[in-house]
């Protein structure tokens, strides 16, 4: 019995559970503030455990797929994400609030978008429907429908001699 209670209290690792909490908190049904405290606490606890930021002011058309959970995902307040999106770990969908910038605001992401691990989508830009964004891409411009965004090929820099890649101790850390 104690194991079941412990498992029930630890279920914040479950992405589906966290998403159900989010739906409760963003549902249009008016509820007393006291009824929202526990789901809000559990939702924030789950995000904190995953190192994620997904504010309730983010709009989702449908439930996105999080293949690796919420780990490291940062989504800005005001971002809009379409239905059927797939968001991998360490993704940032961030707004640009600096004055005098080219694309101020939060991103709008279309339906059926695949966002690879470590991708960054910054500013008031529009990502079209059926777009694939490769791992570690930084997107700061509008992307039309049915496109793929990838990084250029890696650059190889040839050196004439061996390099010293030894870790240097800058504190009390000993490898």
C-alpha cells in the first residue's frame, strides 16, 4: 500500500499526467482558486524536475508529442503551437522582447511540425505546417510550409601537430 501511495506521489515523471494537469489548469470551466492550488503545485513541480519552462499562457492546438519528456524544454509565454507537433529535448521556443529588434514577439508554430533536439526558435516568426527543424538549428526567420531546416555541414579544421586536450582544474574538481 505504501508503495502505491509513493508511486502516486512520484508520478510527475509521467508526461501524460503533467499534460492532464495542464489541461485542468487551462480549462475554461471556472473553479475556485483553492481547487487549482494542488494541480498548479504538481504541474510546476513536474516542470522543475525536468528543468522545463512551459507557462500556462502558451497556446497549444492539441497535445504535442514529447518523445523524451519535458527535459530541458523552454517555451515562452505567448507562443502558439499547432496540433500534431513533435518536440524533442532541450528545445527553446522563445520570444524576443528587445526593443528595436527585427522580429519582436513569440513564435507561431504550425501543425505537424517536427522540432529536433536542441533546436532554438526565437522571435515573432511563423513556422509553417509540415516543417522539419533539424537538431541544434537556430531559427530566427519565417519558414514556409513543407520545408526542412538543417545546419550546414560541419567544418573540419586540420592542425599540423597534436593538441593538448587535457582537462585543467579550475577549482576543487578532480576528474
